[in-house]
């Protein structure tokens, strides 16, 4: 299962034939720059190349009116003056005699990609197209967009690949009598991360509950194009589609960094996008349980872009892509929308394709402090959507009546100037970023992406191609030195397992292996984890995150020096909790009966994908992650896989998973696949966290928030707490 790249060079044929400063940025070089970037980094060669076909007029008719299609067909025969006159009838649009052909290819590319993904020929892919599509409406071109490729792709997916996997549990969501059972057809999530609101797509699906449209965009209280009231957080769809339009508007944009970061050129110091640019494609998305994810992948929010004037660095798009890959069994189809700074666009596209190919995303860096205005926007979305989504009901957000970005009289604060100074600062930052990224590219990726070290061979274990079965072990004297303080490691079997763990850990730290899984006898798990933490910290890890699930206690004499963050889920309450020692006991599942535990993760730096794990991970920025499934961890394989997949985010994919040697080969296989970049299996029907668990998390959050600012993103009730699934 690979990644498709759909393209046709004819899509560079349309161009602006007259002077128009507004439209000139939508130029053919956008595609060639992106493609050259992919070729230079060897990414194009790793994809399945598909030559785009033209969409048929019947396919265009899935969204557009016959009159509009006929009008566009007619543009092929028009002269320049007539084209200019016709273009003037629309907002920010230009036509060229080849526009009809290009726009049909753009739609065809999106359809081919959907077909390739839905038939299982590839796991995911990118359609590299122009003109863009998300502003285009049933009978109108708008904002450089002619045909709405993503909207047509969504209708096509429903029509041609409609699935009936199960009646989704979200039908049991909040009282919404208008929702009817036939909605068990194909559910499509459209995530629109272009800096502009895709109003065209919103209009097309606003009353359709089988398509969840989730857009985040620059808004500034309606002073950013397209200046629409319906781009705000309280536009939630209509009729049967209530709650299936989610708009997250950014009302304040921060000035770009005036100069390159002082500690350059280490890649870890790449300037950070302002936190508002890292939204969480979250809340309702997991509950919606899409069968296909379409991305309106605009890169005009990327750093240096003259349209967006925002600061998302390229690796942000790798993280966003990774986040979406945990949905819909990884069926993600991205279609290019905006993006007008050629270098920034090219680098962002490369990062996205790397993530689609399963490569770990480079770590994010910089201060992880959410902007007040962004928190207000998130709260407004929660308040507006809560009536429609069970997953938001326990969070209790009130709408923001007096946004901080408005004066007491309700007038929005002034827009940032886009003058020469602003441009110079953006260009300077971009130049610094460019040289940093070049260095990042030169850093060799580890030769082995995933290695598995078992205590004994298992014939039933099926590993994906490219996963290494590691037999080697650390030197006996090293093993014995580390094992000496631990009784549990005295036995030969435990010591042998420890030797393999230590060897694997060293390969992770010296850059030979990206991620790994190691098995240990159950009674030795805590001691092995203790050794792995100490060994990791003494052999080069600067900040180590340990996620221990189940009955595992933090090593008692571990130094609380800020270099290690211990997070225990489902164990005992911490006797002496601190900001680096967090225990989430989850009382709602206690009681002695062995049940699948709810997994609680809310990871703001790379999104609270519906589970709860301390948001603080986002602020901690580890360079090594240890995840241990200890006694009574209670996770089902898909839950363990989701947890592990999410933990690939913060440390550039450097994850060591420690499991009990009695674990099934299925668990080992599924963890190996997610560490190797594949999507975790579906979690199945959605269910909520228990009130007890919610309360436990709320209590936990208060003392932590002053240190871990990203917790604020989780909303009023400490949240993102979702019980993924509880099976009896
Ligand atoms: Zn845009």
C-alpha cells in the first residue's frame, strides 16, 4: 500500500493574460515548483505516479449546474478581451482558453486519487492540481477556483464507493431528530487547511450529514477575504446537516519573526508557527468516524506566503497529515488548493508527501504557548458544536461574547500592515528557514525505520516489509551493570530481554533505527523501563517522555530535573505528583473487572485526536519517547496502536515501545505497522469517557496548567477526554 501522486503537465497551461495584481500569484510555476521539490528530494520516485485524466461533464455535474459547465466549455473559444470581461463578473478569477481543460484535469486527478485509494491500490495520495477548487460554487467561479474538485470527489466517493460498514454510533449523538438512518452510507471528512475559508465547499454540503466539512482559516472578524459572516464559528450547517460544518476562525494574526532565530542552524530551532496554526482536526472527527478523508490542502498559511501572511513552517504540514492518517484507516486524499510562495509551497508539499509515505515528521519546536485569541476561537467552536456532538457535551464551553480581539465597543482591532517592513521580515525568516531545511534534508534518515526485538521467535508474527527483526544484544558486562540494582532482572530470561532492549535503544539514539518494539517478561517490565529511562538519558536523549500504561510506578529515585516526563495512564494516583510526574488513574474503569480501558490522550502539539494524553507533551518537546504497556494495561490492539501512532509525533518518530513477551503476535504486528507509518486499525464505535474519569482529569489539570500552557487548548473541562471504546 503506497502513496499516489496524480499530476498532468497540461495543468500548467492556463495563465493570466492581462495585468491583474490580485490574480497574478496563481501561476503555473506553483505546480512546477512543487513537482521539482518532490523530484529533488526523491519523493516523487517513491510514489505511484498517475497521469491525471479529464473529468467528464457528468462528473462535473455532481456539483455544478449544466449552465455553468456550458459557460466554462464556451471559454475555450473566447478571445482575451472576452475572457477578461467574463472574469470580471466573478470575484478574484481569471479565465484562459485552456482553463476548462486544466480545471477538468484538476477534478479528474482528484477522482482518480479517490478511486485509487478506495479500491485499495494505494493507501493515500496527493493530487497536484491547479486551478484550485474550494471557493468554487454550484454556478460560480470564485477566488481562482473554477470547479470544486474536492466537493466533486466527495460526491463521487459516496456515489461510486458508498460503504455500509456499520451504522455509526454517532447516530446516537445528542438529540437531533433530523438525522436519519440512511446516513450509514459512506462518511466523508473534508479537512480544509487553506488559509481562506472554503465557502464553496461549505455551501455544497451544509445540509448533508454524510460529509463533515472542517475548515480553519484566517478570519479576523470578517475582515479577511472572503469577508463572510458564514465563515464564523457559529455557522454549523443547516437542516439535516446541523453540526456537520465546523469552522474554526483565527481572529488575530501575529507578526512574523523580525529576524532569524538566534540559535540557528540546528533544525530544532526552526521558527515555530504560532500556535493558532496547529489546530486539532479533532473533536467531532473521531466521533464521525469517516471512511475517507479529503484534504483541501492549501499552503497559503505557510510561512512567507503573500496571501496568508502566516507562519506555519513546512513540518507543520507533516504533523497535520500524520494526525489525519489515524482516521479512516489512513485513507487520506489530499488535493492542492492555495499556496503562492513557491519555495514555501514546495517545501510544505514535500513535508506532506513524506508524511503520506509514512516517514516520521520532524519535531516541532519553539515556545508552545497558545494565543489567547486562538483559545477564544476554539471555545466558540466548542460552544457552537456542543448541541450536536456527544464528545463536546461534557466540556461545557460558553460562547465568547467579548473577544479580546475587539474593543469594548465591539470593534475589531486593526489589521496588521502588509507593508515593506512586514514583507522584509517574512522574507528574512523564510531565507533562514530555507537554509535550516536544507540542513534538515541533509541529515540522513535512519537506515532502519522500525526494528522488533522479541525474546523468542514467533512463527505467527507477520511484519510489514522493511521491518527488521533484531537478534543482537548489548554486551554482557553492560547488561549486568544496568541490571545489578534490580532483583527482577536477575533471571536469565529477563536479562536476555534487557540486552536486546539496550541494544535497540542505542541504535535509536545513534540514528541507526527510527523506532522499535521490544518484549520483556511481564514481571521485569517496570525494572526494564527504569533501565531504559536512565540509559536513554545518559546515552544522549535530552528530554525523554515515558508513557506507562497500566500498573507501573515511576522509578522512585528518578531525578525530577525537567529532562524526563513520566506519564502513567490507568495506574495508581501519584503520591507526590509534579509537573513532570503525572498519573491519570481513571477511576471510571476501576473495580476489578478486566475491561478494555478508556485511553485518555489529548496531545495538543499534534492534536487531540479524541483521546486523552497529557497535553503537556506538546510543550515538553521530547527527543525520545518510551511507551510501555505494563501489567493490567487493558488496551485493545487498536487502542494501543492509536496511542503509539500519536506518540510518533513529538520526537520525530523516535519511539521505543516496551511490551510484555506474552503479548499476541497481532499486537506486535499492529504496533510495528503503525511505527512503520501505517494507519492504526479502526477503533470501532465511539463512546464517551465516564463522568468519574472526566472529574479525575479536571482535578488533574488545575495544578498542571501553569507549567503546561498547551493544556488550555483542551477547553474548560480539562478535556479531549473521550472514551474510545469500552468492551465488556
Ligand atoms: Zn487560499
